[in-house]
């Protein structure tokens, strides 16, 4: 007699309900998509950076930081720029402190190279402070936008057509009319004569017949 085939032990996936397995896969994909979406958000990336620089405040929760940053982003979208102004003026004061500290260090430095290096850093901090204050001024007082239709600048003669027709044809040069001449020539043969009237002359006399022109016999 042949050997009886051993019974096949069902795998874990085969023993589970297919509907349950499909639901678990969909849930895993949703979690992966949610993580990817959160990781690519600027507020989440900023939260991770803030957590790295905030060691003095203990362990900061990136999710809590993301929520706080999202509120500030929403406020800025609504036109509330109070936090932006607060950041700029605070950074300006910080840069000013850096400038003064580096400038004093350059004055106290013994070597020429050290003094020159600190002085360069001080001037960079001063430049950044000025740029920050300029940005703050533009946030407080936005520049007015001027819309200019066209500016034509040329050294020689040029022709510019700024009035395209609705039909798409090229604009035609309008013929200038002299209104005074148009009035004077309303009817054919009528013109205004401003000269002084002359004295009437007599009738013309009869003209004599022109004689034969004398010329040599040989042509």
C-alpha cells in the first residue's frame, strides 16, 4: 500500500479571514500615507528642528510643536502678522547684541588676525540686523504696486501700436483732418478769398495771326 499523504498545515494567512487580512493591509497603507504626509509638512520639519535646538527646555514633543506651528500658520493666512512682527523685532535685537559683543571683542583682541576676524563677523551681524529691520518695515508698510501698461524707450524713430482692435486686425493710422479746410470745401468750387478786390479791366483785343517763322532754306 502507498503511504498516506501527510495533512497540509494551513498557514497563518490561510487560517485568517480574508476580509480581516485585507482590512489590516488597508489600515497599514493608510498609516504609511499619514506618516509620509506628516513628514513632508513644513510645520512638522520645523518642529523636529525646534526639538533639536530646545534641549534647555527638556524633551519637546514634535507633535505638540507641529500643532502650535500650524496655529501660527493659520493666523498668518488670515492676515494676522503680529507673530511675524514679534519674531523680526526679537531677531533684530539679538543680532544687535551679537554685533556689539563681537565689536567689543575685536577692540580687545591682541592679534591683528583675531581682531580682523571678529570685526568682520560684527559687520555681518550689523548687516543682518539692518536687513531684518527693513523687512519689518515692509511688513508694517507694504509697498504700493504700480501697474504700467507699456513703456517705450528708443533712440531713433519708432511706431508703437497700443490699441489692438477686437477683430484682431492691426490698428490703422487715423487720418488727421483739417476742420477749417473741411468747412471751406463743403461745396465744390467755393473757397474763401481774402485778397483785396482788383479794378475791372477792359476786354481783350483780338490776337493777330502768328506769322510764318523765318528760317533758312536748307534745313
